[in-house]
């Protein structure tokens, strides 16, 4: 994030890697992967907790959209 004149400009990069079916934190690069529907659900929650606990921020608009629209489509690679 870049803060300039009381405005916040957030990275337009999506955290979802569709070809490998995984999430990646755009701030630090940590990967969130899964091997089942249950792990998928857990990793979605863990990703959101990670943003708050490690980066002290809320989701960007792109991150929010990804999490709303993302469904389990198989295991990560």
C-alpha cells in the first residue's frame, strides 16, 4: 500500500493463482494451499487472519472479490 495525501492506493494484484489453485499473500508471498474441501475452507479463513495478524490490514477490494467468488475446484498443486 502507498499512502498519499490521505488516500490509500492498494495493489491491484489478485492473490489467487488459478493455474495452481492456491492463494498467495501479495505482501509477503506466503502460499495457502489445500488437499480437500475441508482444508480449502480452513485456508480461506487462515488467509484472512494472516492479513490482519501479519500485515495489520483489511482485505483489498480484489482480495475481497476473490474470497467471495472462489469455490473449491480440487486440490492445489
